[in-house]
C-alpha cells in the first residue's frame, strides 16, 4: 500500500499529534482495548486527544507495522506516568486494524491488563487486575474521564 495509514497513525502518536491520529480514523471507527472497552466514532477520536494531551511524559515506540488494502497490524510500547497514582508504566500493545478507503475502520489493541494494573496501581492492581470485576470498573472510570474531557 503506497500510503500506510498505520505508519502515519503511529508517527503522529509518537509526536502526540492527536489531530493527525484522528484524521487516520474513518468517521464511524470502532476502537477497543482492555482499559476503555469499545469506543465508536467521536469517542474513539477524543480518547487519543485526551491521552496525548494528558501524557506529558509519554514516550512511544512502534514496530512490526503491516498494512494491506483492507487490514493491518502493529506492535507498540508506551512509557508514561499514570496520573492517578504517579507510578511509571510501560505497556506493550499488539494492535489489529481493518481499513477502508485508506482509513482505519476498526482498531483493536491487546495488552495484559493484569500487568498494566500492577504497574499503574501497585499490589492491589496486580492482585485483581485480571478479573472481570476490575475490567468493568476500569472501563466505567475511563469512560467517565472521557465524557468529562472536552
């Protein structure tokens, strides 16, 4: 594919350029990950704005980008301070994409929620981070933060 929208997306993410990231998404994009659950359209785009603007010390690396006309994948790592606890986090993520007309229509990020919770929240996060209860509570909290964000 001549114009690799996935490469463009992660290049922008590394620069915290949420406007370009948003432009890589189709109007009705579906995003999903363990922390936010499923987000559609404007909510998915707003999430990247929030993460880029709040991630003052965010460092992002990416690799293994694959992109065809209809699908793609990538691997990325983010290092940042989790604002609620002030703890350092290093999150390793595998991403899968569906594409249409050169834009991302579906973006699914996979990472180990228990590992993330242990880093972000300490021992309690490590103990309960892999449970359905924790995931539901985290999804509710992240949605609330997203809804408050302008």
